[in-house]
C-alpha cells in the first residue's frame, strides 16, 4: 500500500513516499527535503510561496518514487493547542458490561463536541476503570461502577483552514491530519516502549514536541515554540557572528555537558559584519555556556507540562529524543538528569530502503506518518444528534472499533 507523508516544518518541507507491506514493514521509495523560510513559529507566513514549494516537493517525490501522488497524510504542528481530558462514570449495578454501556458513555460525554475556534484532530480513550481498578477490556465483566477517561487534542481552526486551502489549490487530497509528536513517536518507539510507557521528544528547528505512550495508548501530546533554531540565534547574538557560522559552531562544537578541557579549546569565529574577512577566537566553554541554558529551558518546560497533568507520577521512566536537536552532544545524559529517565536518541524503526546516512532523527516525524493507523488512534463514536439513517452506519463503525480496541 503506497503512502505519502508530508511535513511542513519551520526550516524545511519533507515528503516521504513509501510502500507499507502486509507485515507492517515500511519500504521507503523516496525522501525529499526542501528548505523553506515561509514558516515561522510553526505558522505559515506566505501561503503563495509555500504552496509553490509544496508543489515542487511533490513533483520531485513523484519523479523519485515513480508514483503518482493524489493524496497525502499531513503533520500538524500542535504549538498553542488545547488538551482536554474528559472523565465519565456510570453505575452498572453488577450487570455484565456490554457495548450498550460503552455507547452510553459516548452519548453522555462531550468527546465529539466541537470547541469554538478550534479543530479537534485527535481523540482517544486513555483508560477504563472498573470498581477503581484499571482494566484493558471491560466488556463481559461485572461490576458496580465503570469509569472511562477520554482525551482529545484541538488546534487553531484557522491554521487547519489555511492548510486545507493550500492543498485544494494544488488538487491534492489530505487523507488525515496527524499531530506531529505522534508521528515522531510512531517512528522511533518500539512496540515494547509504547506498551510499557515512554516519552518521545522531537527537538525540531522551530518547536519541540512531546508524546507520551502508556499501555500502547497515547495519553498526552503537546508542543512549545522553542527549538534548535533558537539555540543558533542565541549563539549568533551571544558571540556576534553570522547565523550560518552559529549553526556550524553548534553542530561541530556544541555540547550541553561541561568539560574542564573546554576552557583550553579555542574556536575561530567569523565576525558578524565586516568589509574584510575577519575573525576572533572564543573557547568552547563560552560557546556551551550559551547552548546549555536554552536546552535546559526547553526540557524543563516540557517536564513541567508533564507535571501539570500528573504524568510525572505515572511510572514512565523511558525517554526517547529525536529531531535535529537530538544530535547535540551530551543531550542524552542531560535529558536523563532533567527527566530522571533512561534516555536514548531515536532514529526511525520498522523501515527498509533507506541507507544509514539518510536514516537520521530529522526525518522521524515524516516517516511516522506512514505508520499511523486510523483504526488504532481515532474513535468513531455515535453523535447525540445524528439522523436515524446515519445512526445504524455509525453504530456499526463504533462496534467494529470496539472489537479492535478493547
């Protein structure tokens, strides 16, 4: 099955065309990356220019993969998104739990209710509790009270409208909108990591996002408008050099781990503006004294978000970090300190057809689009005010989902 994933990032547009095999493995047919300056703070700033760039990327992808592209799966930035947890409880009176009990939950919750000025792009059931005990599948069990915790994520409606407008103009269908941190997590987390509980962090150029899995379910998604590009800007301002030079220094010499020898390792730095080519020297410790506070700030904000939703107490002690920022020296060790979790840098798993040079953390969020399965991550529930004609069809879809999910 051919799948096309597209990611519109803060520094580049990425497109992956792949063939998903029946065994779940992904064969990569093409990977195209195109730099862009038309996205800032995860928002498109020039629709006309970005539309042209997307068209160019799709044309290149078709040529390289020898595939006609008619539709894409699209990553959606969730910076400034809205997280909502919804808890519902019903009394069963020691009856056997059936589909009808679960349907009652749906109709009594507001999981499908719209949120003004927002578009819901993700819904899930986080967990079931039967008589205060967590269960995976409550159907067929007996008890007095059943509690369900729902989760939904919404992004600004105008952002989604802008994306739809772009793809309508170039005659490309959007199959689904997928939260960027979920795509990254699907690409880099193993099945065991998703089951036992893991935190996935995508340290991108203009934003850093987080996804939490527990019991093979997504329990939290969020993002902040701080990324590795901000580190580059800090360096450029701090030592008065060009952005190009700052990026190079970050990649070659940057670290978040302090080493006494850094005081004696000197680096040539081009001056920010001069009629003649001049440079100065700084030691490595000066460079890293600029990098470390920004990384610490980024990780601390994410840790506080977990704490805000009490996710720091869920016994999740595995962290996988990806994205361009994950290549910074010492990020594994430093993240372990901040989150008190075992940490590794993640590259895409479950794929073939991609050489080692191209299988890098920066493409995780695009690769993950191909691994997204709507049946596992979305919920087709029965709306309250639906026409009778549609009701039977939706209930069949709901029942089908129940069979697979619980």
